[in-house]
């Protein structure tokens, strides 16, 4: 059978051919829903009183860029080495990973960055002519000074004590926060141009210089962050005798390297972190029977649970539901502490159950040293004659944005009644810096704050203020766990910071009790982090898009070619971090 | 050369003899031995072409379409779920006029999960634009695959060759394997020019206007109609060289019969025995073997059944909401005849269930007596 061969001319009428581009067909025209690439905010950042961009720092570290990760923390926080050790890490309580296995060790990460990263300190903006005074060099004062300096202001800190750092230097013991770490971070502030006048107390009017009015005259704005360095008294019989100590003075004396002696049997009154610090310090100074006396139960203790656990690990006892009634004095010296048993009653003004004495339940603890850690108040004589309004407890009355009744005078930290945590003090210092910027530029601080606020949380972003042009994350959109795609993420144990080995021998030195993570375990922890809301450039969207409608953006991240995207949503459902989400039409 | 071969291996031999240049497939029961035998042949250097192991049947067919358009002879084999997964690409093959040959080993579709023979998998691909041939045994499978290349490459339409899972695919029968020179004389090398030209790149499957689209569809329809003489010629030529051939139907003793049994695939063998037994008992029964589903042998069927009063159709398949698919096709072909036979449908052997000669005799007699309903199928099950 002779057949003619089929030619290309035979075929062309049978099937269509196109030699033009198919791009003229905008195949995305008929869908109404399109994805959008928008970085969002992680719940850890939203919970952080400092506003650290934690997810972005983890993303940088995941590429091995440790210095950049540290710089990301330092966009919001001048003290990552401090926070990496002593912060109460509300970030970890909000971590999305806890809904899968265990929260990320964020505090350990921050510490690792400060221990291993290099800091390139330098002014961010041109130097401005306005001078700002900061009174007090604790976390609030340092934070305000840092951010004001980064804004280009000339900042002077007045510090009454011989060394800067406030409670960080004189309150937190060495075994929790080595002085060297703090000094290094304060050194970075100095490099930024912040002048710190130590040993320079602002004094009441007429008592010499610098007085508050002289400071106000010489500086265009003042931020008061004097902390609360006056310990409260127990208010019981025998308080004036030898062997009774007040917590702040006790810790400060130890920090100053003074010869501090405690008896062999020590009672520490209080349930907060200062009580814990006093107890652990007393243990190191030779107190071999140290007992914490607290009037409520363990679950009401204001101290962090992990710190309470550390107390027990060091062989320190706890007498819960007990309140001091009288200090038994013999020959002018403490001979015992008479306590009364308490029971928990109806909730009080703080929402916690009120401790109620049980009549006839008195008992005696045989102790020779009593340390009172039952509350603190500001210690600043100049306030009385300054015109700054204070409460009956001596706290400065400041608004949410740190404003006092006097224009140009702002306050923050413990002295202004803030939460007595380092991170909160740093946050209030940032607030003060923003308020001062707005005051000097005549801007509405409330509007600025709303623009920069992170979620509905306590903080805002200085990075957003300084890098207004950057393609930034949506600070109002907090990525919750249910919006993540964890299908490709394996379960993995949290990498905890190694702790000093608990042995039969009590701690005798002030060596740091918790160690830093080694690099390999830090790397594992960095890979555990979901980086919620932050694009890591993982390319899942790019690779999975069936319509080649996800393209890599020049400035990083991805763009959506809505002309061709059919709105299937694969990119949004595949994105592990919810950077790509489905939105409205094209 | 005569050899004892399972149907799957007979198909693989045909693929080798046709000097197929490209095979893309994915294993699935009961087709897997075809895939394995072709792999062996490739490994031994006996296969003219290459095998591409794909991750799915959809990809296998996509690969075959692309390869075919570059100007090579292509083959794939599948079954059941694999063919269902391929469905989208079956339209691409016929729409692109790619002369691919595929062997489908009939197997039930899930759910429930099972493995036995059932034609529903390939019959439900009826409208994808492929020619479809159903074979009775291993020999016919081998011969039909070789013929299929000749038909496909003359018409530029793809061809599906179906065999029954396990019955034909795994039963070992004596098979006559043609000499290579005879196959070469029958089947010239692939001569469809490549449709890809790197100097003048073109895009296929592009967007066209409704009028253009309809034009292409009508052209494909006309070309499918045009395969009728091509199929006939291909078989005549094959018969001349090999001494064997198969019509699109086979009518056995239909002339003068009171009742004709229509059957397809492996069940035809049993039907031959049953009809012979009936005739021996004096029943004027005949047999109509249905081989081609597409193009449907309308004229041939009408001619064979023009003076037959009763027809019984056995379907090893079921279209829910109507009945057996061969029965529907047959009825529609008979529409408009002046004295059409009455047609009774029987559903039997689904999932490879046993269909014995006496069961078939019962069906024929019930159609002859008029007891079997004409408006709905009769289910014939053992026990």
C-alpha cells in the first residue's frame, strides 16, 4: 500500500499553532481573590515590652548572619545582653511554637547574639542641636538615652551612683548578670555619643548643682528615670536591731564589693525577684539555712517560676503562707523571727487572694539575719521641690506616654510606677524618647504611637520610625498559630540554656549560674523558630505556584503577578509563615 | 515463531516489533508485567527506544504527547485508576493529533477496591477522541497493537487497545510472534514530521476563538470518520502478510439466526462455546463479536443484524442510570432500521466474576423467549 508521507502542511490545519507569546492572555482576569506578599508581626514581638523584631532576627540568624540579627535587636533594644539573661520573656509565653511542641528559647537567642555578634555602634541620623537630659542610668534611662542618641540628639545622663546601670548594676547579682556584660553594653551607648555623668546626683533646689531647675535650663527636655532605690520597711517590732537588712542596700553593698556578712540562718521576707536575689546572694555569702518567708502561696509569688525553681535547686527553703509579726532581739541582735500563719482570703485590689492571719498560729523561725524585700520606692530628693507631681507612695505621676505635668519633662521606669521588670523599663524609656521627639518637633505623640504600635501590645517600633521608606512588616497583623503551615516542620525539643550543675555543695561563688548555648544547639534552636510573618526566602510559593505568577522581587521577597494569578491560594496555604495571604481583587 | 505467552507479554512483544522509540509509563496492576517486560527488553538492548519512568499516569501521557510531537513512535500502558488519572491528557493527545498507542488492561475502578476485569475504565474514556479496540485473546492483542500504529500514524489519532485484566493479561496461551522483517514490511518507520522546530519555536495547545475551535473539532470528527477505511485496509494488509486478521466486528452464524449474542473482549471466547452448544441443541443462535468501540462500526452492525429478530448483549461494565455501555451503543446504531431487532441487555462478569457457558446459554434463551426486559439490564450473578 503506497502512502504519501504526512507533511507539516498537512498537520497545521489539524492542530493550532502559535508563534506569538501567550502573555497577551491575562489569565488572571477572571478571579476575584489574589494573594499578597506582606510581612507581618510575630506574637512574640507583640508580647515583647521592648518590641524586639524577634522573627526577623531569627530569619537573619538562619542565614548565618549573626551580626545582622544582633543589629535587628539593637534597633529596638540597647541592652540585648542584659535582656538575654534576666528578661521574664513574655515573648516565649506567646510563642506560636508552644502550640506545636515547646516555645523557642528566645531569651537564650538574644543572649547568644550579644555574646557572639559584633556591634557597629554609631549615630543613625545627623546630629541635632537639641540637648536632652536623662536622670538615672537604669534600663529606662539607658533606653531613652540610646533612642534619643540614635535620633541624633545630644544626650547627657545624670547618675548618682559611682557607676552607670542602676538596678542592673546594683540590684541584680553578678551570678545572674555579670557586670562585664552590662559595662560592654553601656560602652556602646557612649560610642553612640551619650555622655554619662556618674557620681552626679541631681539635688534639691538650693542644695548646689546640678539642681532640677539648672537641668531644665540647660536642656530642652528631661527624662526622669531614677528608679526605686529605697527599700520598704517591714513595720514590725525589732526592725532597727543589728542583723536586719533592707534588700536594696544589701544587694548594692554586695555589688559595690563591700565586705558583707550574713548569719548562718537567714530569713528573707518577700516573694518577688528581689527576695529571690537576696536569698541566693545570702546563700553565696555563707548562709547555710536560708528561708524565704512569703505571706501567700507559691502560685501568687511575683517572682518568675524558673527563679523560684533555682532557689530550691540551691537548697534554699520556703516558708509559705507566713508573715513576720515580730523580730525577736537578744542583746541588740536578731535572735529569731516570729511569724504568723496566713490563709488565703477573698481577692484584694491586685486580683490576688488577700492573705489573712490565722489567730493564735504564731511560730518562731530561729534566724540571726532578716532581709526585708517587701517593696521599693523612688529615692530622689530633688523631686519634692521639682514641681513634678508624685503619688502618696512617692511615685511620679506620668501619663501613658510618659508626660508629667511639666512641659518637656517626661518620666518612666520604676520611678513612674511602671512594671518593675527590666524589659518594661526599657519599653518606657523608648516611650520617653518618642515623646521627647514629638514634643520637640510639635508632633502628636498619640498619632505617632498608633502608627508605630506593634499589635495591641505594649510596645512600638523605633525601626519603623527610623526606616520609614523600607518595605516593612504590617505591625498591626499578628500571625497566630492557626495561620501557619507547619506541615513540613519536624517536631524538635527546645534547646535550653545549660545551668550550673546542682550538687550537694552549696554555691559559693558569684559565677554566672546559667550558661550560654553552644553554637550547634543555637543553630538547632534557630531552625526550630517558625519566623512567623517574616519571609525567609524559602521559595515554597515561588516553586509551587502553578501559574508562574510568583516572582522574586528585586528588593527581596516576592511579587504576585496578578494579571496571571488565578487565585488558587496555593502560595498562601503553603507559606509556612503566613507572609503570603489571600486578599481582595487585583 | 509460536510461543507460550501471557497477554501482557504478547503486548510487550508487539511494542518491540513495532520498533517503538519512546515508552513512558507507570506500573499498575494488572498492567505491570507490560512495564516490566519492556524494562527487561530495554535492559537487554532489544527495545528500539527508551523508557521513561514517570511518577504518574498523567505525566506518562503528557510525556507521550510531547515525545510524539517531536516525531517519534510512542507507547504507554495502564489500567483502571491509572487511566482515570490520565483522562485530562487523553484529550491533549487526540487534540494535538498525536498518534500514540496505548494498551489498557481492563480493571474495575474503585470504590470498593478490587482488581478483576471490568471495561468501565476504558469505556468511560469513550469521548476523549481515541480509537478503541477490544481484544479477545493474547494473539489478537499482539496483532492489534501492531495494526494500531499503522492506523494511528495514517489518521493522526491515538489508539487504545484494551485487554481483560487477568483473563487476557495473565493467562498463558500459544501466541504466534511475527518475524521482525514481516512487521517492518507492514509498518514503515515513523514518518510524521516533528512539530517542534527550534529555529521557529511554536506553542501548541494555544488559545483560539470559538469559531476556530469548532473548526478543529469538526476536522477531528471528520478524520475519525475517515479512519473506517484505514482500519479496514490496515487489517487487510496485515492479513496478507501475517495470515491473520480481525474485523471491527465478527459475525458468526448471524445469518438466519433467531437470536444473536453480542459480546466483547475475553468473554467472547466463552460465548463462542455457549452459542455452539445452543446450535447443537437446535437453537438458531449466532454470535456478534464487538471489537471497535470508536469509531463505532454502525454500518457493519446494521448489516449483520438486519434480519435478526432478537439480540442479547453481555456487558462486563455498567453505566449507572442507564445500563451496559455496549448495549446502549448497539441500540443507538440500530435506530431507524425498518425492522430493528429487540435488544435485551445483561450485566455479567463485573470485576472478573465468573461467567460460565451455561449462564450465557440462559441469557440467550431468555432473550429469545422475550422474558428478558428490553428497557433495563438484567443482572446475572452466580449464587
